[in-house]
């Protein structure tokens, strides 16, 4: 490895007392200048990782390395990390300018320099001229920006964001997703973003760590994780999916819903029991004669961009379909899909085995 | 219409209270302050108040009240801070509050026993060879007992202020590079200032007019505005002068109230977002 990772976790565990294990032997590396997202349901330990990096808590076991150096015992005020807190944690007794200037004042930066850097930071988050305002006069979205400005003004190596968008309404949230992503690319700093919102994660990240119950279940680019979920949990958590049981007859041939289908997956044992994922948007409505699957439309919802159809095949499997085409409730329709749309998941496969298997047949097998 | 007359009905107890126990006494005190010993109208009492005796008295009153408030604050703040960090904080707080429910006079008498010539402190002094000391009727005992009396009232508002403080603000301060001391000075103290001000209010103002503790513990060696008023009314029978001192005492109270007024900014929310 030529480039030193900015953050490395080496077998890190966090326990409270004897019973509650929050993180269980976690190891990972984060590269400089990338946008990382820790994604998982509440209580999965994602915020704990953030607090460990910030230094608010200490690991029970393992090492945390920052730029190659162990920082287990370094207090938060001596770490080159700044946090954007979930409820922003802006100082109510200080105005916007002084909130942003807080870190610089602590470092005894000279007055004119403080003014220049604070104004620059405020300009960065589109809050030019708001310095004199009180925090109570700012809206939720504006407070959010102040919190970001307060973090970036200190020029930290890593910026931690703890579900910073969760308190905003949908439109503002989408807007801030763009802004955050753009900000990260302009600054070129490492962002570590914690969220339970899979859309946020997919939209912004270079790399996503999907977490559950104190462990990292899968890590990879948004496309990798969306297209190749390792398990039912990931497939279910990220986007909508149809998951049915099946059997892998041999390489590139899978049996599910009572029929055999051509697919692109390989490297499994013959006749191994597996689970099959097909995303709702990969299913196309066609006539029953042409369809690979024949299903009956149960309900249909208009979602704006598309219709969401809930359909059932004759074995009782539910198939969710996202389509711009309309269907009639009660009608029998055919569903068509490409072999690439089928994603086969092994039961209880570890991430390393999964990656190895994927690599083995992606290089030799099919060309993307 | 119904609700309007009903509201007027609710106003009666409050209005009667204010009239009988606030407006009328102040008016009476103001009225009496304008008469001399022989019952003739005069501004002499006010002139007298600015003579050196009464000014010195006022000054000493303020000085003792200041000392009592200062020591109460120095003990109460760390205590309140520590209490908010404990597991059963409400229980520990209650244990400190409970003694304040016991009658003031009883507790004061208890200290006469403790500090007296034949009390346990002097017994201890004798045992370790220091010998008998005069503890009662000293500045020390007066301030000690007063601080003891006022501490619960100082702790309570400070405890509430610290308890309401959003802990994320402390994390934020540390995150931005502040060490524990700077965090205290720049974040915790300013955001709990309203609690401190309330504490000062409920300590300093009553301490100005203490008279029972001065009598029993300080043995009239300490004279405050409170003891002066008592003496004018009960000993000298000079109601005019007593009332004049009372007028100034009320005036001082208002001034202190103004100084310790709670500012809205950042106060009520204490950092939590609505």
C-alpha cells in the first residue's frame, strides 16, 4: 500500500459494562479525500464509530490510527477532526460569527485572520453577511450551514457528520445532499457521514459501509452495494428489492419461482440453496406470453415518477415492479428481465469470500 | 362575557394579596419614614441615613452579604456541577435540599450548641491541645452559619441550569479544540449564568437583611441593615429612622434585581434546539 490511510480501525470493540457490545471487533481503512458513509439502522453502532474517531469515547479493545499514529489516548481537542453534530450543537450564547470563530479563537488566531477565515467559511456555505445574526434567528437549514462552517473553518483533515440532515424537510435535505457532496469535492477533505437514510448514502458517497448490530456487513461503492448486495439484510436495507429463495443449478443457471433462468453469477456449489434479488425497476411489464414470469397485479400505486405494482406469481411470491407503464389491478401480466438483473446471494457468506467470488467470475466470466 | 367575569374573580386573591402585603406595607414604610421621633413631618431621617454611621452600616451589610454570597457560590457551583454528573442526581440533590425545610431558628440554635464554649468543636480543640477558642460571636461563625443556611438556595438554580445544558455543546467545544478549562469558561459558565444569577438573587438579597443569625451567632458584633431596622423599631422606638432604612433596603433590592435580571438570549433554551 503506497498511500497511508487517514483513518484505520484495527480490531476495535466498544462495550458498555459487561453486557452491551456496541461494536464488535471492527477493522477498516479510510483513504484521504473521500466521502464515506456509515449506513445502518439506529443502534447499529455507526454513531459510536464517529464518536470514537472524534475522541469522545475510548475503545474497549483495538487500535484507532490517524495518519498511521495510534490516537486511542489523544483527547478530542487535540485531534485534527471536526464534527457536525446531529442537532448542530451551536452555542446559543454566541452569534453566527463567534460560533464559527470558536475554534480559531481557541487556537489564538489573530483578529484580522479570524475575520478573514470566518467570512470565507460563511461564504463557502452560502451564508455571507449572516455573521451578526443570533442562532435563534436562523432556520434549520441555516443552522446546518453554520455548523458546517464551524467545522470547516478549522481546516481539519477529517470532517465527521452525524446524521446532519435528519432534522430537515425533504426538499432541503435533497438540496443539502448536493451541497455537501460539492463541498467535499471542493475542499478535498475526508468526510465521514453517518445516516440511516439509504438514499442519502447512495447519492453522496464514494464508499458506503453498511452496518448492522455492531458490525460492518458490507463496504463498497454505492453501485456495488446496490447491484451486488451481500445478504438479504443489505438488499432489504438499500433500496427496494424482491428477494426469493432459489437453487443454483450450476454456474450461470439458477432456479427460482419454479423455473430455470440464465444468470451471470458463478462460483457456487452445484444445487446450492441461495437467495435471489431482483430490483423492482429491473422488471419490465410485458404480455403474459412473452414474460419470463407470469404474475397477477394485486395493487397499483402512482408514485409520481413511476407506478409501483405489487404482484404475485402462482407460488405466492410477491414481485414489486416499478414501471412507467400502467396495468390493471387483477390482470395477469408478464414480467421480463435481463440475466444481469438477477443477483444471487449465498447464505451467510462473509464479505471477503463474497468479494473473492465476485472477482473470480467477473474477470473471467462476463464482460461488463 | 362569562369568561371575562370569571377571570376577574380569579384576580381577587392576587389583587388582595398585592394590596395588603405589598402595596400597603411599602406605603406605610414610606409614610413613617417621613416623621421624626416626636411625630412631626421631616426629611431628617433621610439626611441622617447619609451620615457616616449609617453609611458604614450599609457598607458593612453589603460586605457581609457579599462574603456570604461569594462563599455560597464557591461551594455551590462545583457541588451542583458534580451532582448533575452522578447517577441518582435527584436523590443527592434532595438530600441537600431537605435541611432547608427545617426551621431556620432551630438550625441556628443548633449551631450555638456546636460552636459554644462547651460544644463539640471546643471539646475537640481541647483534646488536641489547641485549647478553648471563642468561636461563637465571631465573623467566622456568622459567615459560616449564613453560608450553611443559604447553600441549598444557591445550589438549586445552578443545578437546574447545568442539568439543562445540552451535553452536545460540551462535545462541540472539545471538538473545536477547547480543553476542559476553556470549555468551562467559554461554554458551560456563560450558559449557566442565569442559574448563577438566580442563586445570587436568592442569597444576596436576604443576606442584606439578616438579623436573627446576626443576633444569635454573631452576638450583635455584626450589624447589618436588618439588625439596624430591628433596633430602631424595638429598642430605640424610632420608627421613622427604621422605616427610612427599610426604604433604602427595598431600593437596594430593586437595584440588585436589575443587575441580576435574566437575559433571554440563550437563556431559556440553553442550547437545545426547539
